[in-house]
C-alpha cells in the first residue's frame, strides 16, 4: 500500500532512451503518467536500496576493523544474561 503525503518535491531524472520508451509506452497503454510510474518504482524499491547501501558501508567498516563483530554464540549467550 502506498501512502502519499500532501508535501512533495520535484526532481529531474535522466533515463536511457530505451527505458524512457518503455515507460512512456506503459503510461500510454494504462492512461497514467510517466511521473506516476517513476514515483511508484522509487517508492517500491527505495527501502531495498537503503538496506543494500547501508549494509555495504557497514561491511567496509568491519573490514577496516572499525566495527565490533561477535559470534552467533556470543550473541545468543548475551541475550540470555
């Protein structure tokens, strides 16, 4: 379910010609706007992108020794205490 708020911002997006053609064809066939589908795609996938990029940043900090890492055994033992 998509939740919309009254406050919005406008931005510009450059798309490859082929991608825009597909988007435009979909919009034409369904009677919706290209902006509608761009917004839907962003809202649908933004959380996944946030998770991926934040996980990559955390992994880099672990590799540099800047994050504490514990074993699964330590994790579960600490929960029992």
